[in-house]
């Protein structure tokens, strides 16, 4: 049963990673596909991450647990950040950009990260947000009882909503510009919203492990209704975690959860009957795909013309090839791709 559960999780994450690539397609589409993808794909990643969270019960494990998560998330983040930046600067230098102030300003933006870095770094915010979400939830479950955990999560949710309302409706303008008017390194403030989705994955683990069919039906009805209401302009719901766009107290839970329940349930049903190894393989290289799919397009779109299918294919296959090469050719390539695992301490057997 455990193997089956891991299979559907990998398949679902592989599917979500394809949606991440499609969501960054820069061309115009007749159907607002990206809008609906953004309704749920990032919350779904946080929910699935919370599904496998393990609280620390023993003393003395906090430091090693944080170190493990740092090695799995931040080390690959820094590796891809530096690698892409070196290539970018090589191109800039080769094209004649000798403006030192440009490089210094760009470097400062990269240090701040989060919603302030765009272009090739468009999804880098997710990893730093996930890291701090994990740390916050680790502390929450370590030092507070269950009731205080729920109260704290409620407070976080309200604060996150008020920050979003302030950005979207008080500052106003484009969501990206409004969000960038609020200074914050590495999008740590987005963890206030992400931790709620993360907690839903953790607290309702039994539900997610085997989504009841009746809830799939409910989720389907809500999801289809939301899309229809939006298509007829009866609602104008949008969600962008990166740019603090989650300013609806009810829909920011109902819509992402409905879509996530629906797709988790679908893939649980399918993987119990069919082998979707190709989606598992995509998930296996998801870190490289996440970091490189936009950059691959930036490099190639000057030389090739392609639509959504071509963009998606490039965004998947080139990062997968790079991922394989990193693992095989670079020292500690596995660690650079997030595959760090601490060495198990050997125990002496008494004689």
C-alpha cells in the first residue's frame, strides 16, 4: 500500500510540474489556461509537501533536521542560481554590456530573491518559501499544542490576507509591482499563506492518502462551477502566491482545495490501474525542470519558433538532460539536485 501511495504522489507531482511549465508559456492562448493553472498548482505542491511532514518529538534533532532541509532545498537553489547567473553574465559581457552598476544592481536583486527576481528566475521563490514554511511548521508542532497550532495558523492566514489586500487594493496597480512595493527577502512573508496549505496536507493526511469518491464528486462540481462562473464573468478569481495575490478569505481555500482533491483523487484512481512511469520520471527530475524550463526558452527562442507544445517539450526535456548530466558528471551531483541524505549513525552492538 505504501508503494502505491508513493506512486500516485510522484505521478501527481509530475503532472503538476508539467502545469508549472505550461503556466509560464509567454505566448497568447485563446483559452485562459494559465489563469486556471494558477488557481491551484502551487497550493497543491504545498499540500503534498505537508503530507509527508514528520514533527520532531525527540530532543536534539532540531538542528540536524533543519540542516537536512537546508541541504535538500537551499543548496540546489544556490547552485542553479549561480549557474544561471554566470551564463547570463557571460552572454551580457559578450554582447558588450560593461556597465558595472547594472551587474551590481542585478546581484542585489538576486540576493533579495523571491518576487523581486523575474525572467529566468521566475519560480525560484517557491523553494525559499517552502524552506521557511517547513521551518515555521517545524517550530509550530514542536512548541505548541494542537489547539494553539490551529489558532496560530488562523492568525497567519488572516495576516497573509491583509497583506494581500493591502498590496492589491491599497497600493494597487499591477500585482507584480504592488507586491514588490512590500520589501521582503526570499518571499518569507508568503510562507504565512503557504503554511496553511502545508498544514492541510499534514493534518488531513488520512484523507489525502485515499480521497473518498464522494469528495471527488463535490470537488468536481465546485471546480467546474468556478470555471463556468469565471468564464461568464460572474467572478474574477485570481491567485498568485509569488505576488501576494490571495485576497479572498473563502475562495483562496475552496478553489485550490477543490482542484487538488479532484486531481489527487483522479491520479489515485488511475495509478491503481495503470502505470504512469513517464510522469514519475518527470517528477524525478522536477527540481531541474523547475529551475531551468524558463531559462531554456530564453536561450532558444531567438533561434527557434514554437508554440505551447514546443515550449512545454523544451521546458521538460532539456532540463531532464541537464539533470542527468549533473548527476553523472559533477562531483556531488546528487546533492546539487536535492538528493542529500544524512549518514546514518552506526550503533555499537554489545558483545
